[in-house]
């Protein structure tokens, strides 16, 4: 019997090819990727009582912003212990008599800024809803809805969620809507439990869509008194956040002008921190937070190429030196001539690495 070697080799190659089609290479667990920055965050920013500091060189200042981001990260990481510890700190030390959170407190002096930031409060709501979804405890949902009620009672003006509420003397609600504060996904989720949030979501979505400009940027602020958008410095953190909020709410990339603008910038290898009204860069500085938010934006649209590019840029800000005391940390300006790290950049990077 004559053996046809070519046919045998062809058959074996075909079998191998079919096998590869069904074989899945094991993924590196997200927790492993996030390990260095997660350890850095715990070491540099989080105190034993659950407080989350603004900077590693400032051991006194705590922002509601950092609290909310850290809570979100622990929902993603499945760390109920760390979530509860920090929420209990915020509830005890930062929750005001008005039901919203002080946006800033000083641990050394005990001073509390008598004002709130609606974005930070809504972010804490988002974290509580996530905790309820993951750990199935009704207490989280109850806390989320109670805070949501306080947001509508204190941080709303003319039917819109405004920037802030202050009570240093007389109570005052802002007349400005920061478009990047409009977390549409969370508003939509709240409407599942409280129908009053349905119209809020719709108004906010329309305002965010109307804020798009022809040059690819968004107007960042809307004046309720004059009923018009106002020019502010094009802060790319705000710009990407607006695009991300629209994306999370199901708006396709083709309908978000800023998406193409950000793709173009990413293709050129750099997203500077600030832009002027004409869409020209005003700064050469970049930040890990901008690229972390860009990763989430491109990921939301399943744009793997640009997601990878943004992720690589984000990692260019990481201290990857295992012998460094700052190993795993994401610096503010790239090269580590400064040893100051802020929690915002690091928590945004951590969220990217934890999200599935």
C-alpha cells in the first residue's frame, strides 16, 4: 500500500486549523492586570478608616469625587469589605444634613466645604446601584434611592441637574448645567425604580446632544438663566466624559461628532488636556485620566484598535519600575520628575483595568 504523504500532511494541517478555531487562549485575569495600580491606590490614597485622599502628598483632603470612583472600583473588583468601609466613612463624615455629600473635607481641621457636586453624588448613586446588583442587598438600593431623592431636591434647578448646591449662608442652587455631569446611564437606571427620573433622563440626553458643536467639541456648560450654552475651556476630561455618557446611553458613534474628533487625535498619537473654542490645543500636557476615559469610550463602541492605542498611552504614565516606591502608580504628567500622584488619574486607570 502506497502512502500519500502530501494528503496526510494536508489532513493534519486541516485538523490543526479547525482545532485552533475552537481553542480559546486563556485571558490574563483583569485583577492581575489591575494588581499594581490597585496596590498603589491602597498604599498611597486609602486610609484605615476608608477615607480616600486627593493626592499622595496631601494626607488631609478628601473629595466626594475620589470616594465615588473608589466605590465603583470596588464594585468591579468584588471587594465588598473595602466598599462598605469607605461608604461608611462617607456616610459618617461627609453626608450633610441636606442628604447630599460635602464635596470636600479636611481631615486635619475638620473643615467641610458647605457645598456639593452633583456629579459626585450621582456617581455614588451609581456605585450603590452596582453594589445592589452584585451583592443583592436591598440596603444598597435604599441608600441609592435616598441619595437620588436628595439630588432631585437640592441639586436641581428648572428641571435640570445643576452643578452644585451650597448652604454656607442661604441655600443656593447653581444656574449652570455642566454637561459632563449628566450621567445618562445612571439616570436611566434610576428611572427603573422612580419614574420621576424618566423625564430628567430625556431632558439631559437632549441637552447633551444639543451641546455638540461643528468642530467636534462640546459646549461644556449651559446657563439656565440665559438659556444658552457658554464657552468654557475645552477640558478633555469633560469632553470625553460627555461622549462616554452618550455612548453608554446607546447613541451610536456616527451621531457623536466628538467621537471622530477623538479618533483623529488618537490616530495622531496624542490627546492634549485642553483645547480652545476653535478646537486647537491650548496645552501640551496629557494625563492618564484622559486616556483611561478614552479607553472606555472606544471600548463602548467595540473599537478594539483605538481602545488598544488609548490603553498603551495610558500605560505610558505608569511607573513600571518594580523597585520604585511608586510602582503601579499613574503620574500626572508622564515622566516622573514629580512624585505627586492624584487619586483621580489612578482610580480612572484602575476602573479601566477592572471593567469586564
